[in-house]
C-alpha cells in the first residue's frame, strides 16, 4: 500500500520541476551616471541594499556585470568581485567585446580574460563558488546589425568575432576552477531570431535575453497595456530560435522618467505596473537580472530605469505582495494559437561618448548610464513573423499537471 513516503517522493519531484535554483538580481554598471568609476564601496553599498529589498518572491542576491576589469585600462579585476564575496552575491560575469579595430578588440578580450584569471588567483573558491555564468559580450550583435547601424548604436561585433571570443574564453578557463561555468552571450531578442547568428547560438551554453517593450516604438501599440504581451511574445520567439538552450532574462525594465517612445510613457505608475506584471512573474521562476537597481548617482540619465533614486529610496512598491503577475501563456497552458505581434524597429539611437581615460570607444545608451566600460546598447525590436513557439515552461506545466494528479491519487491511498 502506498503511503506518506510516496506522497513525499512525488512532492519532491514536483518541487524539482518547479524550483531550479533561479537567480534574482540586477544589472550593475562599472560607472556611475556621471561617468565616474565605481569602486569597492560603491558596489558593496548597492549589493547590500539589493539584498534588503523585501520581495515576496525571494532575495535579490545576484549581480550581472558588464566587464571584469576595474577601470578603463589594464587588467586588474573589477572591485565588484570583492564586494560580492563580502555579501555572498552570486555573479553573472561579463566581458566587453564591442571595441573599435584601432583599439585592438582581441587584445581587450585578452585583458578581460587576464582580469578573470587574476581574480581566481586572488580570491580562489570564495570567488569562483559565486559565479553562475559568464557572458561573452553584451548586445554586440544588435549594434553590428542593420538596425543597430541605422539607430547609430555605435561599434558592435560580428557573429564570427563573438564565436572566436567564446573559444578564447573556453580555452583560457579549461584548467581553472571555472572550467565548468556555463558560457553565454547577452543580446536583444531581435539578434536571436536572426538566422545569421545561428553559429553564436551553437557555441553557447545559455542565451541572454534583453527585451524592452518600452522601446518598440514603431508598433501600433507599445503602451503599458500591451507590454506584457510584447514581452512574452519576444521571449517565446527567442526560445523557439535557440535550439533548446536555456534562456536567461538578462535585461528588462520600464523607465520611471524620460521621453515617450511611441505610446510608451516613462513614469512611476507604468514602471510599477511593469514590475508587478512582468517582474513579479519572473522573480523566483526564471533566472532574472533586472535593469536596473540605480541609474541616478547623482545625475539622472536621459531615460531613467532605476528602481531607486540616488539615496536608495524606491520609486514604487517592490514587494510583489499586491501584484497581479502576468505569466507567459505557454507557462499556463501547453498550447496557444495566439500569433505574436510584428515588432517594428525602434527609432531610438544610442549616442557615443568617450569614457574618461579610456583607450577605446565606449557607448552611452539612452537606456541607462552604466555598463561596461560604460553602457549597454540601445535596445530594439525587429520585425519577425515567427510563430508562437512551444515552451519549456509548457512542458513543466504539463508535468506539473500530471504530478498533481499523482498527488491526488496518493492522498486517496494514504
């Protein structure tokens, strides 16, 4: 006769299906909004505050970095690493790959690798045990695409370059404690549905997804009312395009201040709605790094995505307690006949600036003021006719349904 042991086993299996050690965190640039470098104490202050945010879905204890280098030159490890060790903040490491040819892109990637190896030697397992992944580049493919060029998004990197850099990193860490760390690349969802980037996908262990409905300004409707649909359509299109690789949510958010983008308005009311509908659906269920904790320090950028001001005062309720999350339709049901909207290119461009003391061109995105060596690229949307794909979460939903039936049966057998 089946008893409590069977029920407990089934519950354990169900838990394994629905809880995969997902990460909750924010993106942290290497610079402040006024282009001054961040140092150890700056990162420590931010990491500590992030972990104190009272969110019912979990703890914001992970950080995504855009570079592993402290400063604009050299190869010393970024001081965020020591701050992460002190706060037990897990790290999604990043390296900057969009460098103008005259500034030696390959040489810069070697410096990023050197900084990583120096950090391993300096901090040992206190550091390596915190690393959850490593991203080779951020939105490089978008910037080098026709859309990125049209939007004047500055220098990018071609697919062949990213593939070369991925191999360089794999070879470099093969004899280190990070030899098994999963490698990925972060880019706009439009880059992932572009078939010309298939080689990059095949070289990766995971895919970094950046999606911003706010910037899809050429659509008939990119208002906050349409944002959840636009986000999940772009996410599911990415899932369909990447051959079963896990998709990590590496950037998304809604600005609290800035200019209108189509029907999208930048204000705290709509930012709260986006946090409640999308953020609270992601946190604890998907590997997620929100864009971003703090933009204004002390100068607010043109479009401010931070969830707190320069003094760490939240712009809106971050608790998710009163939220009404909107999950992906494919996480709720196993099939869907809904077709995705056709997303038109954003008309926003990302102006280029030169960082203080830098030896290569750095980008100043209207999306924020920090990145690596300064910023992430202007986000985008791209026309795609992709059908709504099947989803890994649809499979989980089906498994969860079956497990629920088994649990019900187990109760009758107790």
